[in-house]
């Protein structure tokens, strides 16, 4: 809730995506959030697949009226490189979901983002859970939107280890230039990176309960969690599943569930093995580079360094199982 007791206005920009779908289910069901629009971008699968999956999830979640718009089909410079090996051929774990019954909005994602951000009576929190192409295009096309953005909480980047490459996380690696533009937005930014993303795992017993639910949205959450793309290593609990991108939405509802530090972050744009890495400066004092060469322009970001796993699992389940 906002300080005046109203639900927080949010917009999710996603590449649905098994865990993006988990994020949408949570956002629709949590009473403290007002999901005003969803915009789609190429990432886990092609953008038309993302639009289809997003519309289907919102219908299954009982929220068929939320505006959905199609966005960028390609990153700014790179070719599109899907993650179908993780998210299935349909980008949704191939769990046999029906096609949606409605079409997306007749405006593109950037237009819808601008319209909904500026129309919101209270500043909007943007939650990108995908490559940042739409957000970069928005910031470059309509920079005035930042006057009504409260914060951007994005799933992307990593302090320690990458997934797309040894050092780069998929969403940033897919469109590094777009991620670099995001950092120039001039609004508060929270980076919900791989370091916390991979840790929030729903135990197998809860996943079984969700899958057995008679309520379609909760059952869908169970099916998606059992596909568990975000948790390659769940240890002994083989039915456990990670909430992935949904953790970034939890961090909007309950910021105290993550521990953040305001740190300089930059995206490596150089070709080669570091491309797409988020370089997070945790040094306690300037180094020789700053002393001898000087400071480069770097942007301060609230970087999530730790997460209260039990708190977010409980938060997630309570919202999704809400009647
Ligand atoms: C991110 O990449 C995608 O596969 C997931 O949906 C998540 O947004 C994790 O690196
Ligand atoms: Ca995603």
C-alpha cells in the first residue's frame, strides 16, 4: 500500500515466461497492488508468444481487462535469443494452456506505458522482468514519463554469478544497451538480481497443494512452479519451485523483505566475455583507477544483496491462494 493506504500503482514489462507468469498472478491477486497495464517484449520467447502467454495468464488469473500491449520484437542491437530451453517451446513450460480469447491493445507498448504512467493519479512503480528494450525506448521517446515514476524495480543483473554467461544475467545480456539506458532514468532504481532471484523457492508440499487446487489461478501457479525454471538446484525437494521474477513484485509490496545497498552499477557494453555483466562496485574506498584516471559516470542503484526467503514465500502463497 502507499502511505495514504491506497494500492501501489504498478506496470509490469515482461517476457512471459514461466516466472513472469508467476509474477503476473501475484500482482493481480495482491490487494496492495493496482496492476494498471502489462507490456510485452521479446526475451524468453518471441514477442507474439509473449503477448499470447500474457493474455492467457491474465484470463486464468481472473483479470481479463488489464490492458496488454505488444512491444519490441528485437533488442536494440543484438539479435533475439530466446530461452525456450528453459521456458518450453511455447515459453510457458508447454503445460497445455489455452489460447487467449482477446487481442492485445491496438497501441504499442511504449505508447501504452506513456499513457498509463502519465494518467495514473499517483506515481507508478515500473517492474520490468524482462530484457529492457521497451523501457529504453520509452525513456528515449518520452523522457517526461519519469515525472510520474516512483521507482523502477527490475529483475536483472547479478552481483556475483551470471546465468546467460558466467558473469551476465539473461535480461541484461539480451539487450545490454537497453539496460545501460535504464540506469540513466534519473528515478530511484532497485536491482533485484540473480543473487536473490534464485533463492526464493516454494517447498514441494506447497507446490502440490497449489496443483491440486480447484481454483484455476492457484492451480496454474502450481503447474508453473513445478516447471521451476528458476531453480536448477532444488536439492532434495524435487517438487520445489522458484518464484523467480515474482520476487521482484514481492519486493515492491514488501521492500523490507530484501536487504539493499545503494551502490554504483554499470553495464559492460564491450564485446567479449564480459558483455552484459552488471558491474556492482562494492569497494569501501576509491581504487587506483579513480585516483590516477578519474571517475567514470556511474549510476547509484539500490542493489538487493539478501532476501528473507520464508517471508517472500509466505507473501507469495498468501496472495496467490486468496479466494
Ligand atoms: C530472467 O531470465 C528469464 O529467463 C526469466 O524470466 C527471468 O526474468 C532470469 O535471468
Ligand atoms: Ca522474465
